[in-house]
């Protein structure tokens, strides 16, 4: 069911010292929402409260005017009471379910996206999706301005086109607030608004002029005491900035960089061990592309880095080269820092030791988080769409894995190592995360830590992958996750992890594990229900040609269908994605998440291999779903099984492609 969502969130509410002030703010927002709900039919307007904000859901476009009126009320209250409030609006599908208290709750992508969009708003702007602006235009509402479009990338969602919303005589939204007053005045305003990033920015500018400026130094001391909003998703930065022992000196030890729109901060493949935190403005990240001659301004940005975000931590922690080029999308201020420079900024040896221990502990956690997110057998994050690994639905699973995590460090004087060395006696999975090694024998492959290759894996009764010796080419770091950690997530998930780990070992550049353990069973047939008759005929033709075929009709009564589909995808040697004019016309279909899952597996194969094969049953566009930084689904060669006079030729080409997949039985 399609809903309009108006969502709000008080910035820094949880850090407000006065409980009375907190209560007043929550009461005021609930009163505004209550006035909106009164007079409407039950369940046509639903309030999903989050304490310091929440989501108001309006059933359908007929409530466009009510949604707009609510935005005006919330924004007017925020301005009048000087309460920093984020407000966003979007549309999307959700389902109604009954909660434990009997009230209606909403579940689905629409409300999930609303929550993710809040980080792109602040007290100076109302951010809405393009779909919301279309609803307002359709309703014929006047005096509404939608302006300054931008593409944002909410976590776990594809890129979203958003615009700013302004209403003449009510409020004006803007991405950048240009202040005409001095740094000292701006600092005072930022302190009043509890805007931690702006306080740091203004204080650092004052300290550049006068290192002894008392207003600036006092402001940084207030930051350390807490109560400020940083809009940062990064726990490491938040804890460092507010650390009572060395927080102030830590901030002063960093370098303030100010760059103009269009400036490049760093380039992909450059050496660099500097971390950056954005204080204001926005950076665009561009991953390396085959189109090296194409100007960055002509390319679509791969990701964005907003105020409060941290970037460069892997280059910092793992001594890797830069993985992306960072371009200023607007005038931008950053704090930059190096590990060695931070330590030198502290003259007190006790504080220096505390900072060193703190950074080591936090960076170890960050390394595990990175490995956990990227590993296909754990979370399996992708650049497009939600993660697909066995731990995709677990919140911060790296926290559960921390007790079973270790980092092994070797310098080049070690020369070589093998599976029988004592360092590798513990059962689990060993992943190269920094440096380079050369496989001795069996192809003499060179492995780079940037690719996070599995070098050894051993899980009792399930996996034994310890085949090679290696020669060190650089100092290296190896992450170990002990097998006992996989049991933290329950029996079902444990089996999924083991199955995915077996696949990862098979695909790893270090070579396959035992063939009988990893033998692929079938091809996976993905299709829309409206084409069942055509798919049945295609299945029969493929079986007649000797192919092993799995489709969802093979799911047995009582099986968990979602788990069965995921397992079948992992066990497939190819995915045949069947598209048609009917699937193209649908806004929702099970074929789309299956396509994303298939792309997740396809990424693990080396370039040039066949795994995902688009098949057209009738004239239809292949969706331009992102595969990686340089490829999309519509760039893969497809096969046409229409018209009927050419179906036989198309079927022959499809069978030929299947027989050329690398893991065809």
C-alpha cells in the first residue's frame, strides 16, 4: 500500500541535560501530530513515534495537502522555538501489521527509507524525494518550491533523487547556509545550537589566527564535556572528539583543510595514510573506472561523504592505497590527521599512551567491521542494493565476532610462511587485509591485501582449506576470525555461513578447495509469475539438453521459501534471468531481489566469466542495475527467445553460454 511519509527528528535531543526540556519538546511534536490526525479516518493517518520524532504516514495522494501542512507546522515550531529539527518527506509502500499493544504498525521500504533520509536534512533545510514532489504537483498545490536537486545515497538503498522544499512566506531551505557574521559570532551561535561540527570548524579558524584564543579553546573544552550533536555515523570519531583525557588536544592536533567546489582532495591509487572528517560541505567519491579519459564532472558520483562522515580509515589503518578519488561537490571544510602526527601532538607521555591504546583498539574494531561487511560469507555488502550475506539482517555482527577476532602481523624478514606454522594453528578463516604475498607453487599467484583474499580456512568437519605456502613481498596483516564465532548466530545461520564460506574459498584467488565439497548442482531459473507458461517450456527444453534446472516450484511444502531460494542461488553454476514486457511493466516483482542476489554472486567471479545470463521472452528493456563501478546489467549480452521463428536459435545460444560457465558440471 502506497503512503506519504513526513518524518522528523530533533537534533541532539538525547544530549539535552534538562529532562523537562526534553519532555516539552516531545510533547510539542506530539501535539502538532495530534492536530493533524484528528478528524481523519482511523488508519488513514498513522503516527509511528520515535520519542524525539517519528514518522507520520498518510494513506495515498489524497492527503498531499495534509502532509504539506504538517511540514509547515513542524518547520514553524522549529524556527519559533529555536529547536534544531530535521524534516524529510517521501512516498513508498508499506504493509500494516498489528503490534503487541494492539496498535497498527507499518513495515516496509517506504518507512525504512524515511528513516535513512533524515541524515541528509538539518535545521536549515527540508529534504523531500522526487516522488513526493510529484505527488504535490499532481495535487495542484501552489506556493510550493522544489529546488536544488541532488542525488543522495542512503544506507542500504539505491541512489535517491531529492530536492529541497521551500514555501514562500514560511521558510526557505538551502544546502549551504552562508553566514555574513564573523567566526566569533558564528562560534557563539553554533554553541547555542549544540552543533558540534560547526563549533570545531569556527574554533579551528580562530586558532589559526591566534593559537591562544580563549573563546576557541573554551569552546573545544565544552565539546569534550559532551552534549553536542556531531551528525556523525562514526562511533570512533564521536568517542575521540569527546574523550575527556585528550579530546581537546586531539582536535587541535588535526589540520583544518578548506577546499573549493571542484577541488580534488585525493586520487584513487595514490599512497596515503591520512584520514579525513568532513565538517561542512560534501565530497563525492569516484571509484576507479575503465573510462580513464572521462572527466569526473561527466561521471555519476559513486558515493557521497557528508558532514560528520569519516573517510580514509582503511588507508590509515592498513596502509593501503586510496580506493577512490574524492572531489569537492561544494565548498568543503575537513579535518585531516595522521596517526604519527596525533601522537606527536601530545607532550604528556601518559596521554600519548592512552591515545595510542585507544586508537589501536578502535581501529582493530574498524578493520573487523570492514572485513565483516565486505565478506560474502558474513554480511556481504554491495555498492547497489541491500547486503546478501548470511549476517545481512544482523545488527552490527562484528561486535559479536570481536572476542573471536585477531590480527596477525608479519614483516618482510619473515620471508615465507605455511599452513603448519604455529600462527595458523587456530581453526577459523584467515584473510589477508594488508600487504602482498606470493603463492609458492600452484600458479605463483600474487595476493594483495586490498582484495581481502582468504588464504586459509579450517572449520571442523566442514572445511579444510590449507594448501599453499606463501612468500612475503611486503609487511602484511592477516585477520583471523575463529570458527567458534560463527556459532554466535544460531544453528541455521551457522550453516548458511559455512555454505557461503565454502563458496568463498572456491572462488578465492588462492585456489579451490575439494571439488566434491563445492560441486555446483544446477542452474537457477529466475522469472515473473506472469510468464509461467513460457518458463515451463524453457525448463523442459533445458532439461532435454542435459542441463540441471532449479526453479521455485522445487520448494517443498513446509520449507522456508526465502532460505531455499538463497541456498539454491549459492548452489547454482549459472542464473538465467528471464525478462519480458510483463516484468518490465510491474513496479514490484520477486525477480528484482533475485537479480540483485545473482549480481552479488557474479561479482565474486573474475572478469570475463559467464554466470548471469539475461533472457528476453518478449521485447523489453534490460534494467540498468549496477554490477560494479564500471558495469551494469544492461551491458551483459542477452538472449532473445522470440519471435517463435527464432526461438530455436536463441535456445541454442543459451545452452552454449551455460556450457561455458566456469563451474558447469
